[in-house]
C-alpha cells in the first residue's frame, strides 16, 4: 500500500517523520496520495489527449500522431487501477476502524476513478478489480451498465455516510477536511452520471422501487438538505497545487519544448473570438509576433496537421497561439486540477430542465452556469454577452437550446480531464470535424483501447469483453453510446 508523500502545507500530511520506524497504515495516510495521483493522471491525460480530441488544443512539430488519432498506447489504465488499490485499502481500514467519514470519502473517490475508466474503455474490471487478497488475479470485466449502477449506489451510500457527526478527516488535500463539500461532490457526481445515462432506457433502484433516470435526477435536485450539490464556486472539486514537489501542477515538471508543441486549437480559438470571450486569454497566449508588434491577437492551429505542415502553419510558431504559458506551465501553483465544478452542475440542471426532468427554468440555469465559469477564472461576464447570436437562449426551440448549453459546457470543461470528450460523445455538441490529416478514416475516436498487457495477463476475461462489446478499437461504441 502506498503512503502519502511529504508536503509544505497543512493540507498535505507529513507522514514520513522517520522512514525507519514502521507506522500503522491508517486512512489519513493513504488519502493524500490517492487524491494527488488520480487528479494528476486526469490532468496529464487531458493535456496529452483530451484537449486534443475535443479541439481545445492542437499539436505541432514532432509527435502529432495523437492529434491525428494514432492512439496506440494511449490511456490511463495502470495508474488509475493503482490508485483504486489504495482506495479499496482505505475503505476497508475505515470500516475496520469504524470511521464512516473515511469510508464515505473513499466511495466518492472510487466512483470518480471508476467513472474515468468505464467512460474511456467501456466494460472494465470492477467487482473483482482489486481482489488479489481474495485470490482473484484475473478479474472479470463487468458490463458497463452494472458499473454505472454500482457507482450510483456507492455515491448514494457516501451521501448517507458523510454527515456532520461522522467525524473529522486528516490528509484531505482537496477539501481540507470539509465533509459537507465531499457530500456535495458525491451528489454532484450522481447528477453527472445520471445525465450520461440520458439516452439509455433503463430504470434505477431508488428507495426500494425502480424509477427512470429522470426521476432519479429529480430526486437529488429536489432535496437540497438530504442530497446537497454544489451551490457556488467555493464547492468546486479543484485540487490546489503548491510551489514544491511533489505537490506542483504536474505539467510544470515536463520539458518546456514539449509543452510549447501544444497550441490553441483553431476550433476553440475561433469560437471564443467570435463571442469576444475573455476566457480566451485565460486558456491561451496571443501570438509572440503580435505581442512584439504591440497588437496582441490569437491565432489557433487546425487539429491533425502533419509535423511539417503544423510547424509552418500561418508562418510558424511565432504566429500561432499557445497554451497560457504562465498558468499551465511556468507557475507550479497557478492552475488547479479539476474534478468537477459548480458551472458543470448548473449546465446539468439546465439540460435537465430543457429535457423536462426538473421544473426549474433552463435559461436561468444556463446563464448562471456561464457566469459561474467566468467567475471560476476571475472574469466578469461581458456586457451584452448573452445577447449574441450563438449565445442567446432560445425559449421555443429545444434543439437549439441544447446546442447553446452544449457549446458553453464544452468551453467550461476546458482541462477537466476527459469530460468534454465524454459529453461530446453523448450529445454531438459542439459540431466538430475530424482532424484534417487523421489516420482513422475520418472518424473521431470514441474510446481508449484496452492495454496490450490484458491480452496476455487476463486473456479469457479480456476476450469475453470483446465478444460483448466489439473489437478493441478506438471506434467501437460502448454500451453508453449504443
């Protein structure tokens, strides 16, 4: 089992005072590494893959293959299952020590990590995934539907466990021991998962009866005391980084040359320029040449150009906009590791209202969601922003209303793991074209491939998953997308 690393802040537990003296492993010792490890994996995968496939960023110079959908070896299977082993240990120890607060936090983290896995791969080991102690070394792949039911049940249980009287927690580098915020995260994640089931005709068990997904969603939003969700940006599940290792923004320690090969995508840049959206200067930098000329401007790069074509696009790198260098590279504690935000919760409510799942006003939720995203980045909503074509909310055209919600949600999900990609697969919003020189038959990938190691280490269960789901291809639609 992993033990937490040292830190320079009261939020980061220093548990290695004497490395030669064995310590009893307790939940608070496991918690920091679980949070840091899983969030960093999410950030790194967003940077290298998620931002590219949803055209927040584009790749230039060497190694543009991922932007062209050559996804051999892409994924986060190993690190996330490593974190899950520690999560299961934390939950088990918490149960043995009668510490429901740690069990509740563990169930939230378990559900979030498994959601990243199943949303990316489809059927994955779940019920037997970390059962080596029970003699199971080749775990079965659970069906995605069963995994979703399990995650929703665990999050509901977490909501019950995370009560004001359930005790305090240490080692919490995400919420500094605030159990109410963990409780809100549990229920906000429930909303996210339920909306991901919006196109599935299934019933869910709730209070002993089977109800549709819409009713399960409504049961949360209508019970703010029993099942609270995020109510402000103060509730955001956003890991704050520090200015020293190992607690820095994970891209801060990458090679500067590699970082500079990630440019702003033409798709995102043109959208934000069209809306005169100040988040553009938060996400990216103006071109070096325009800054030198004293007239800063942003120029995005098309996704999927070959190495040579990308290097020469628009006259070269000095005439291309990159990611915000200070925020996403140079300063170790400027950016945050995003799990979920208040803005996303409001977008979920807006879509639910537009679908008729809840009775509140969709337009109000939509506007508040956009404002929350601006505020999250320290920006004010520009005057007249909501009056623009492409932003204004239509009250008599549901399809167009969902397009508005989806487009703004896409912007707001910038650098939030793979959530922009997951949401796009469900909605098709925004309407993006495949990368220009892709090697995938002009199809945008919809899943990660299972790692090659599974073919040899867990061959029978791996093959059973393929028999159910289809080929181990980035184009195979999982249950959620069928």
